[in-house]
C-alpha cells in the first residue's frame, strides 16, 4: 500500500468528470487500498475520492464513525459508481477538503439522502444517510463530477474562510473557526 499525492486547487484536473468503474480486478482492489491509506494519512479526513489523487474513476471512501458526531452512520464505506437517488431537507454547514487545504467554507447540502452504489467487489448496496454522513457523501460524490466545495459556497466573500496556520511543538497545525467541519 502507498500514500498517494493529493491534487490541490488550482490543479485543473480537479474539474475533470470521472468515468464509471466497469471491472473489479486486483488492480482496482490495490488502488482502493492505496486510496484508503491516503485518506488515513490526511489530517482528520473522513472521506476521499479517486479524482483527488488523479485517478478519474467513480470511487469514494467515507468513514464518519470516529467524528465528533458519529451517530447515525454506516461506518467505513467504499462506494463505487455512487448515485444519489433521493434527497430532502437542506442546511448550511462548514466543510474542508484535502484538495483545498487553505480554506473552509459554508455549503448548503441536503440533510437526508438515499444513495445506491457498488461495493469494492461489485455488489450492489444502498444506504439512507442523514446529517454529517449525508454531507460527507455529497461532498465526495461532487468530486466525481469535478465539483469542489468552493464551487458550492453561496458567497466567496462571506462563506469562505482562510485556515489559521500556526506552529506548535515543532509541527505545523491548521485550525478553523466554526463547527460542522467536513474534511475529506
């Protein structure tokens, strides 16, 4: 397994639409393992999408089980070719992104969604999600269509926030004001 390089804004490849996965071979399984290792290496990353590492296939990984508000959630999910089939309710929330490390922003997302996908072995799965997990899934699925959270902020003047960077104990730490951070 390997930690892959994350593409960062303004890399134009982040705007590329990803292709559906059609084969579930050993190479795909190895890539999914590398993608998960990359997610775990990211600071507080609850999700990651294949295009963030330059692989333009419809694969996302989400795990909200260790967040401040873990309930309700479905734990660790590998979603291949995910599609949101139903959504309802809307609310703003703060989001961050491994591909946009210097900013967070307020984004309006559906509060409840239903999605269908394939698991890592090509078996169909369906989930009903709400709250933080629904927000994280929408954020990651947006990456598959070349959309970043900064594309969804209502106003870049009032809803986009620069992260504060400071040194503590010899390590670079990043913080943001506000709550409800979703960071993939």
